[in-house]
């Protein structure tokens, strides 16, 4: 009798589960039943949507004609099996969408056939044979890529759910989807149970297949992490970052912790772009299936805010600033940003500026959000996305530094005073990069990696990422005693961050950002103030850089300038060695060739260069004791993993307290067609430190025409309401606010 009652209980539970699953409509993740009807009704009348659909149909038809290949995994990134499985996941998702929109069963059959092939191989797959990752996948060498696969394939499964029989669905869920979700989560907690872009993909993957399967356990595991799991708080990943030091995990924690209230993502824009797809796609699925969660309102709507922040972290061409580990050239033309723009427009406040970016992207998602964007473009609602100066705070509460971007005409200054940035962070406190019309004037090197190029380390991070790209000397910021900030140790760097002193963009002619760092080198305080100043005496705005260093010991200070272009001339003599030697032996110095060394008897050092038809001049306040060094990246790099780019270093030895002051001008142009050079010379004849005290620093800038301007920064009171009276050379200066310029 007891056995009979148990059988009945199991049977009833099975019926309830089946009824519950049946009650959920499909598709319901990204596409919805109602949305599909609207899309079908608009087909042929919305040009941008129709063009996106036509292009996708041609691509998928070509894939179907090639047949299905699900090879046994064996390769790293860039290898055939890796690329094929990656392509399969995207093709399945897209074929599922085409099935829903076009109601053509050939696409559903294609998805079904491929899923059944994966079901056939997955149940016997061991761990991937490549052992490099701290969390190995099965289809791919790392769980991260397995999670990518499941995020996409969940959408495909949702689209063909009703095409499949109940027996086929049971087979797929038992042998493929449930084991797949378990492997990237409970079987790989070091990957899943953390706050990181990796785990965001894992959470989204488990959650999205859970939504399709109506599996509450998987959905809860996605939102809140693996319950009752104790992790080693000292364990680290392949990049040196803590896996779970704080004990937080799950999708909601991955929204709460990495994003600041302004929407800045602590790993930087490159990885924010990478993480935005799972963040937004899973959020859209939650919105459609679990609207009671109000996911787009979570943490004051930070997911939608983050898209605006990310777009503002791009240059005039749409390329993201390569802060931390960032690949140059990644831009808002990436498919993840098509997703971000469309979802932000649809679920946000229908910002017409987003429509102008969608026009540039020239494609939309084939879902409700993409249709809304395409209709907005069709109806002429697009307006330019206006990038202005902006200060983005860092940290979950906005109290861990940030990134300040000053924009004036075609010039952009990116000042990084952010926290460490998880395991992808660089040791580059108070560093900056400078752009003109999308071109680098002074660069941030970015990462050392050839993503998905198998010949270069399997497409993975190269050792030079740690030995060069992350090191302080690889950035335009101060290096003390040839050591990196925080000793180049994540354990130390993750405990500290600079603090904002001042951000003021209220005056379009004088925009300022200023921050203080006291922990990069114990006993040393760095206070850097950077301004973009527009003045009639100059053809274009110029940048003023004031870096104050106060220390309780005597040190050697190096301040690099990684300029892009061809040296034109200098006002100092230097010697070029007959044999190149590295500048140092460690902390990145081993990768710099010493190409020239000199000094000056002048009060100013000047260096001019030409790049992409534009002239630039660096003017620095220096002394005869300063060493002036030309360097080039590439020493101790026999595999040519690093770009052979130039730099200039001002070295100040045996110094305790000092002030570095420089101005950078963008001026003139050169045409190789007319062979004419216009305004190729600097407009600055003298840059002088006229006062430097604990409370005030005053810099005079004299032009070649004899006009002199004075810039004064209040070093201890940044209040806009504060009034100041200061006497310099028997002349009184009075002003309100943090600075004076006249």
C-alpha cells in the first residue's frame, strides 16, 4: 500500500510539473508570443528591421546548406572545434528566431537536429582536454565558453519548444540541459559562485535554461548562487583575482557589486561590453517570465544606466577606451552593444540619441526591442547621441574612485582614478589617455592578448599581460623607484582606491578633474589635477597636467608619456646608444628599450610629434637635474607579443617632494596631398611654476605672442562656494571656487 501511495504521489507531482510547464507560453525569453505577432504584422514596412532579417536569413540559410558539425572538443580559442561550437550556438539561436518570425519549419528542424547531436555527445563528454583554465568546460576549454553556449542555446530551445514533442524535450532536458547547467554551477563553484564577468555568464546560462524549463531550483540558483556553499576565501583565478573573498554570488550580487550607482562597471568598458549581453538578455527573460522581480528597477535601474555609462566610455569613433584589460578597437558596433542599445531604448525612456547609434550599427535585434528601435528610426525620431564631459563613480556605493572624462571640441581626456577593477585591473592609479577626434594622442596600452587568434597563445592572455600591460610603467602615471603601484599585488590593490578631489565641467572653457592617491606607495601622496582649457590664444583647447608628489622619503620618480606618432623635434640634446639595452629588469621596465637619454638647461622641455596629419607638442617644467629618456616597448619580447610603440620619460632622481607640470597642445595639420604644413609649431613659449604651497599651486602659461595666463588650483578646499585671496609676486588674486584662470 505504501509503495502504491508513493507511486501515486510521484505521478501526481509529474502531472503538476507538466501542467506548470504547459501553462508557460513559448517563446517567452526574448521573443514573446505577442511580440512575434506584432513583428509578423510589421514585416515589409520597417526598413531597418527588414534589412536585419534579410541579412540574417541569408547567413542561416548558408549554414543550413553546409550541414551540421558537432566535433569532439579539443582546441583552445581560435582552433576549429572551439570556433565551430561557438558558431553553432549563435546559429541555433538565430535559426530559432527565424522559425518564430517566418514560421518556416526548416529552421526549427535544423535546431532540433543540432540539439539532438549535442544530446548524443554531451552525456559521455569528459572535461575538455586542455587543462589551462581554473574551471574547465566540456564543449570548451573553460566553463566561461560553455556558459556562452547555454545562454544562446536556451534562446533557441525556447523558440522551438512547442515544435518538439514532450518526449524530445524530456530527453534534451535530462541528458543535455540539466547536466550542462549543473556542470557550470554546482560542479564548478570556483567559476560560478563569485562576482565576476565569468559568473555573470554562468548565472545567466543557468537562469535562462531554468526559465525555459520552468525549473525553480535553477532559477533560484541563478539569482542567488549555490545555497549553503562554503568557499575558500583565499582562492584565486588564473588572473590573480580572488574567487570569492566576500562570500557573495548569484546574478543579483553581480548587479549589486560591480556596478556603481552611475553604471560604471569595475572591470572597465571592455569587460562591461562582454558582460552586458548576459546581464541584459537574462534581465529581459526575467522581465518577460518573472515580471514581479522588476529586474530593470533593481538597484535604482542600474542595468539601464550602465548602457549610457558604457556608451560614454567610447571615443568619437565609438571605440571603447581600453581601461584595464581592454582590447583596442572594440566598439559599440559589437553585437553585444546592438543588444544593449535596443534593450535600453525599449525598456528605458526611449532616448532618441540611442536611435542615432542604432542607425550607425545598421542592424537591430529581431525581437520586440529591435522592432521598437527600427520603428523609431523609420519615424524620424533619431537624434545625435550627445557625449559630454562626465564623471563616473566606481564601487557599489560610488565611493571607490571613478573615471572622469573631459570633452572639449574634438579632444577627450580620460582620467582613471578607479578602484583595482577585479582581476582584470591594472596598477595605474591617476593615469590618463588623451584623444583627438577618436585618434590616440597619448595612449593607454590596453591588454596583451590576441583574442581568438590561436597562433598567439591559443588566443588567451599572454604572459606579457602581467609582466608589461598591467604594470604601472605601461601607463601615463607616476612610478616610484621602478616599482608598480601596490607592489603590483592584487591583494593590496583590491583594498585601496584613489579619492576624487574635484570634478568640474560647469565652465566649458575650463574643465577640471582632480584626484588623490595615498596608498600606491606607502608614505607617498600623489595629487593629480588635469584640465582642458579653451583659450583664444590657442588654435585648439590644450591640456594642463599638474601632478604633486609628497613623500616621507627620497625616491626616484618616472613620469612616462606614451605618445603616438613620429618625433619632429625637441629643445634638448640627447644621446642615442649604439646598442639597445632594457631600461630595467622588472616591473615592466624589462620590456622597455632605452633609445635615448638627455637633459636640458632650459626651464622647459619640449617634444613635438606628428600623427595622422596632426601636430602635437608636450611642454614640461623641468630642471637640469632631470633625465629625459626616449623608450620603446618590445625589449625581452622574442615572440613579438608587444607592439613596438614609443614613449618619453621624465626621470627625477634623489627627490622627496616634487611637482610635475606639463601642457599638451593639439595644433595645426599636414596634408601629404598639398604637402603643406599649417601651424606646426607650439603656441607656448614658457610654462612656469610660480607658486606651490600646501594650499595653492599656481602655473603661468605664456604664449609665443607674449600673452600670459595664470592657472591656480586650491589644493585643500574644492568647494565651489569657497572664496580665496592669494598674493603672488606682490599681486593679489581673489576668486570663488576651486580654481582661477585668467
